[in-house]
């Protein structure tokens, strides 16, 4: 998919929260005031259990009514909570600015390409089973879909490796829901498969940054020559601890999003439209 605009863009994750919370609406207003050309959504788009079908009322209540979605594209990936109902329904959403043509895909804006992944099936443990056990069991449809996507994860990985090897884009962003590293709530989770694949791709093809969510926080981590910008505080926020490579961590009271600028820098911005952190040039 090719577009014609390169400009500043926003990154927000774990935003579709709990009936349109006050934090979500404030973050949305601050983000819209920054007028990004497009939005990268890092998943967990509709809490707590995704959507049931492509016309689910949650889409209007938690997305179109809050983010002025007629004004800019939303380049979106699936999160583990999006798997808890009907993940395919998000691919089927009929809105001109909801960009999710398949569960994983790439999209190019001039000299910049985004590889958008579906990382839940990559995990060595089964997020869907774990979450559903806490919520009263797994439906047959959800279980079968999850099992099928887990079996297809090697195909997705091969697609990423081959597609990025062919790319001539100057800037290469990989977008996934789950982080490579986090020092927040999920700091003890095993994301080793994701780390191994992304670091190998980075070593061979010089990835500009990895953009993700999952942990409800904002963290800039730089390890093994790769910048990771975690933006998962769209509607709630957790405590972040110290750890290797940590350049910035939000406070538990900070809700917000990331702005990535065409000049090769980035800022974390809170729900009151204050800049909490501005990175050096990373491109």
C-alpha cells in the first residue's frame, strides 16, 4: 500500500478503554491538538474483549466518537485483548481511515515503511487461553482461530524477513503489540521469540525503531543498537521500574501517547498536552 504524505505521526496503544474513560478522552484531545498526519495504533484496540463483528457498537463508542477518525488514517495492529472475541472482525471494519487490510501487512509513506505485525501468535505461551481462563472460559471459535494463527506464526515471520530484505525505504519501522523489553507490569513475560526475530532483522536491515504497546506505560528503551518506543498508556497507566537501556519511563499517573517527528526525534506527551520527554535524533 503506498501513500503520498510523510509527516509527523502519533503512536498510541491500549487505548480502547472501558467505556471511553476520562483519561482516554483527555489523551485523545491532546493527540488531536498535535494534528498528526496519521496514527499508529499498537493494539488492544477495544477493551476488554475486542469486538464481536465489524459493526460492533464498541467501534463507535470507543473510536469514532472520541478520535475524529474522519480526519486521519489509523494504521492498526491487533493486541491480545483483541483476540478475546473475534480478531477477524477488526480486519473487516468498513471505515476509510481504519487501516488493517490483514492481520499483518506493510504500508509505505514516501521514504518510510511500516511493517505491522500480529504478535499475539508469536508468544511462547498462549495469551488467549490465559485471559479467557480469568473470564470464564474460551469459546470454540476463539480457540480455533487462536490455534490456527499460532500455527501460522512461522509464515508471518518469513514474510517479515523477506519483505524487509526487499525494501529500499530509508526509514523502517516495525510495529507490534508486544514489546521486546519492558520494565512495567509485564517485565517478567517471555517475549524471546519476538526479540530474536526482530534483532536479527535489525542487524541485517537497520530497523529505525520498534513501536509497541501492551504494557500500559510509556518507555523509550535502547538496546543492542535498536530503539524501542513503547506507547501503551492510551487509557490507563502502570508503574515502570528501572532496567538496562532505559532512556525514559513514565510515572504511574501519566497517560499519553508518542509523537514521532519527520526530523528524526520523538516526544512522549501526556493527557494535559505536556511534553514529558523528548528524544535525541534516532534516525
